[in-house]
């Protein structure tokens, strides 16, 4: 081999030290970029979740347009009874499902505007995805309504990512309409709705309140995926949201990718709102959970 070829060969190769330096640089860059990519993914999923909430707002707005400005929980008793008869037949009596998140996405104006139940399972809440798949595959009403309580078909609470605020009113634009389920809240209470006095259905599991007087307390903090209390983490945490992260939409359609301070602000605004379809302030919500609920609790004898 000529001296020129040997010279070119030595110039074109890497020494072991050089190769290790290159590998170290690549590792350093990856270590710097991966956290940024992870944060970008979280932000993208939160934005998708916010878009879902925007669609939820539109669906309930169209429902209200069909019912003289009333959201489902603000219907009169007769309106509520007729609503459920449109789903379950003329033999159905009562308006009690108006305060149950398992039923509130089923009325035709709401589910037709949503188009797919997939919008009710947030990308930040992957635990809901197997359950929403069952809704889509087997749901009685075009992919909505897979669970059964012995009498009614309804949505499985484990398939849903969003709590609905039973004090929201389209004529009170600052009220809270829906929020990601990762907040514990405090015990709910009876309220005098147009259809009758009621608490959120299955209040121990699917009911909560966000009282203005309790803002700033842990019960009003978004439960993050780093929650150290295993019960709170299981029941309310979502895998894709960290501490002080959550999304909500107001009755005016404004969506917020918010934190604990933002939630406190909207709870205060909600509590100060007046007018609309009822007097006073209602701070109750009906909400989904990943808490195990014994089947006999939900089963109607």
C-alpha cells in the first residue's frame, strides 16, 4: 500500500477517543431535547383536551337552544321527563337523571353535535380510553351508551374525563360549565332545581361541590400524576396532567388550560354570577371517576 493511501486511510477514520466524544455529545443533546419534547407533548395533549371542551360547550349550547335556553339540569320536571322518555320510552317516569354525568351526554342534540364519544375521553386521561372504546363499539345510540344499571342504558362513568357543573347557566356566562375530572372537591348538597330538589346522583362517588368559601384548600387543587396520596391518585388523577394542571370551559365558551389559581378564579366568578334560570348559587358538580364503585351501588333493583 502506498504512503498516500495510508495517509488518506488514517485521515478518514475515527479514533476510539473521538468516537466516544461523539457519542457523549449525542447523549448530552438527547438529554437536553427529550424533556423539551415531553413538555411539548403534554402541551399538545392539553390543547386537544381544550378543543374537546370547546365541543362539549357547543353541544350543550345547541341543547339549550332547543330547550328555551335551559341546560339539562335546568329543565322543568315535565321537560326532563319528556327528555328521558325520548330515550327510554313513554313508560319512563321522573327527571332524576338530569343530575347524573352518566346520562347527560346522551340527549340527541348533545351527542349529535359531539359526533363521537371519543371527545369525552381526554388525551391526557388514557385510563378512560379502553372504556370509551367499548362505548364507541357497542353504544346503543351511535357509539354512546354501553353500561346498564338493570333498567337504563347509559355511559360508563369510567369512559368520561369531564365533570359537568350543575350550577352552570348559559345566561350566566362566567359560570363554570365543565372541567377535567382531576379535582376532588368537597361533599355535594341538595339544591332546588327547576325539576325538583336533588343532590347529584350517587353523590358519594359521582358528586362533588366546589364551594367559593373553600378556594385555596387542597380539595380545590388539581390532582397531578405526582400525587402522593394513592387514593386521590387512583380516583382523580390523570396520567397526562401534573400538579396544578387542568382544563375547563365556561358557559361563554372560553377554554382555559389552567392551574390551581385559575380554578380558584373561575370558582369565585361562578359564585358571583346571578340571573338566568334560577336564584342563588349552585356549587354542585356531577363528575366521573376511576374509583371502583361496587356494581350493586349502581344497579337498580
